[in-house]
């Protein structure tokens, strides 16, 4: 058995090493070209050529499918990118409108509660929505909410207009309050109400009389301020009211400040609400340092408390007529 196998192997080896000679004879007088190769070498090159040829055939058959898949993938990628850009654009629009809404809301809140601040817009700009944009990895299959975002932006935008209208009304109200005598006339909110408008007992005669003003007591030299924007029309001395001042305001209002110690403005001068105009005194027929304040509307004297209570809280004082 072994001898038979060995004989076959030797026969194959002898056959494989058998040489073949290929002569190339040119038609000219050039030298002959001779190629020599054994069976093994020829078989190797034949197999190599077969593999190369099969490779070309495979590529030719499958290249269109691969190209199509690459094209489909490219289109999907472009579609996903377009959807992502659309979502980001809508989110940026929502953020822009939200900041606008936030600003309008702040102004409205400031109008409702003067003196109370709110967080600055810059601090809000890095809030939840920004964190969402920075941390969220978007999937094209999850980006179907574009219309909802647009609706949200539209809703917020439509809410800004009523807020702006409220702000406009606040500004009108603020301007009106600056022209109507309602500011507390003693600087810093000082003073106590010693006598209000209406029937009272006269401090000198003890008789019932109509007190046409509003008395606020404090110390001599306490600053007094204008109750509203206006023009100083008269500064004079009266036997009863002592050193007095009249200011004309818009809408037919006039205010009178009496028993003054001194004045810090002149006749014809425009004054602004809250501007210092005089110092509290004890001049004229006075029972002690105080401001006698009168408010006139046209030719009628009116109760100053009606206007003072619009923007001030103070302890009311009504003298009993039985005293």
C-alpha cells in the first residue's frame, strides 16, 4: 500500500517538474525569445487568473446593489439632517419668542409690584430649553413635533400683545398719577395725621367749623414735596395760613401748602412729583409744627384723603364733634 502511494507521488512530482518550452519566432532577423515553465507554474498562473476573473465578475454583478444602498443611505442621512435642522430652527424660534414673552412679563410684573425685581433675562437664557438643546441627541424618527413647536411659538407670540397692552395701560396710569395730587407730601412718608377734612372743632374758638384741609404734624424743618407735577403759581404770607404756596396741576387740580417754615422754589417754576418744595413750619395761626394741605378741583375744595389713599396707607384720624 505504502509502495503504491509512494509511486503515485513520484509520478506526480516527475510530471509536475516536466518542463515546456515556448519559442517566439519574430518575422525579422531578431533573436528568438524562449520561455520555459514546468506544469506546476503553469497551473498556478491558471488558478490565479481564474480567481481574478471571478472577482471581476462578482464586482460587476453586485456593484449596482451596493451603489443603490449607498445612495439610499445618503438620502436618509440628508433627510435626517434636514429634519434636525428644521427642529433646531423651530426650537430657536420658540426660545426667541419665549425671551420676548419673558421680557414682557417682567415689565408687567414690575408695573404691578414696583420695587420687586425678578431674575435677569441672561440667567433665564440658560434654562431648561437650552439644557435640552445642549444635551439631547435627536433621532430623525422623533422629530415629528415641528408643527407643535410652531404652534407653541405662535401661542407665546400671541400672548405678548395683550401683555404689551397691559404695560401701555400701566404707563398711562403712571403718567396720570404723576399729574394728580396723590403723593404723600411729607418726604420719606413721615408725619402723622392730626386733623382731616370735614366738620371739626376749631382749635382756637372751640366752635364747629368746616376744616377745608388735611393736617399732617411733624417737626419744623421736615422736607415737603410736590404731590404731583405742576407749576408754582403763588408764594405769599397769610395771617391765618402763614407762609403758603400754591401749585397748579393738570386736569384742573390745585394744591395749597400752608404754615411753611421756608420754600425752596419760586413762582412760575415747574416742579415734578416728589420734588422738594418747602420745609414744614409753624407760621400763621398754628397750634404746632404741621402742614395744612388743601386740594382744589376747579373752584371747589375737595377732601385730600380721596387722592392720598390712592397710593398711600396711613392712620386715619377723625375728630369727634362731641369733644
